[in-house]
C-alpha cells in the first residue's frame, strides 16, 4: 500500500467512504479544514483515543493530512495508527495547502486561517515575576540546581529579530531547589554566595548584554532559532559569549524567549574546586562547567 495519495485520488477515496482526519491543532482545524474531515491532533496525548472514538473498524480506510505535507505531522500520525492496528492508512501529498490550491471544498472559520503572531519592532520589558533563570552545578558525587532572580531586563526587536538588550541578575537571590536538609541547604547557599564562588556582597549583580543575533536555518517560523552573541559580566569580569536561543512572539503581543548554554565558571573567577587550578581536591572537586537556562516573558514597552 502506498503511503501517500494525491488530492485527485482523495476525491475518489472520499466517495468510497474513506475517513479523512485533520491531524493539526483544534485552532487550525476551526480556522480551515477539508470539508468533511474530522480532527484528531497528533500533538495531543489523546490522539489515538480521539481516532478510536470515531473509527472503530481497524480495516477502515483513513486519509490523514497536515498543513503542507512538508513536515512530519501526518507521517507520525500514520505511523502511530499503523502500530495501533489500523491497516489502511495513507497521507495526503501537500496536505491542506495542496487541496486548497486546487480549489477543492473546505470549511473555514471567520478568518479562514489561524493568524500567526509576529514580533513587532520595538523594546520589550522583561516580566521579572514570571521569567526565570536556572542553574545546574555538578561534582563527582552529585549535582545541585536552583534559580537566580532577574532584577531587570529588556529586548529590542528590529526587523523581527532581537538586536540588542540586557538582562540583570540579582546574585544575592541565588537559591537551591534540591537539598532538603535545612542545615546543608544553608551551608550550600553560603558557599555559593561566598568568596569561594560569586562573592555576592562585593558583586551583587551579574548581567548579559545582547549585541547581535544570527538566525539558524531549520527552525520553526513561529519560534526562530538563533545564536545570540553578547557580553556576560560576572564579578566585574566581562567576556564575550554565544548562546543558542529561541524567540517566539505571542498572540497577545508579548514575547517569549528561551536560552540554554554552558559556561566555564573559572573564566569569571569562580574557582573553588577546579581541577585545573588546584591539586589533591578529593571530595572538593567541582566541575568547571555550569549549565544555565533562561526563560523570558517580555511585554512591549
């Protein structure tokens, strides 16, 4: 059995009783779908349950389609249905786009398409209450993780991409989320805030200043991937860094961003337990690399 059929073939299959399934989101389905199709979103955990509610005969012919046929949504849906025991499953070449381009019947909402959010040029203020900065540090026996509060921040969008901005961290708010014993928890925080690591009394803030953005190919147009370049300042030491990030405009006009990266803490004079700087550390050996993750929600100023 062929895995795909054309829109010309689909017209005949529908006449023969085939069940057509739109595998995109309910929002996309409500905006526009092939006339007569049912909806079962492949991105939802209940995908197979939704299909089974409507199609109980495993021999029934099923035709699946997604938006354009250029990604894996319909392909993945077919694979899962075949594994679930359905025997006659194909996908529509070119998806809904090919069907509509041929002038064939669709059922559409008021707009006929889901509006895609776009980043408006301007300055976006970081919502410090809902945004988060997380860290992970490791040694030979364990790992510890926690958060640092964002004190302030902004992102400047020009031409639909971030071109400038700054994030300021309140280093005195370093927290730990994994150590449960109160005594050990307090000892760890004192250790991190001391001269051993970040000397927060002398250096109460750290910051990242965005200076550039290079778009990466292959990402979703809804949330473009890129490499953010800029200057990271910790303990009054500033060094250039490159950070893999995603920036996604939201339908309400806000902006979300996510970045994850690793840094060598010793380059910013946080040297405690570094095997390349000290010897015979024993249980005090600490990995030089620290994992950092940033979640941002920003509102247009």
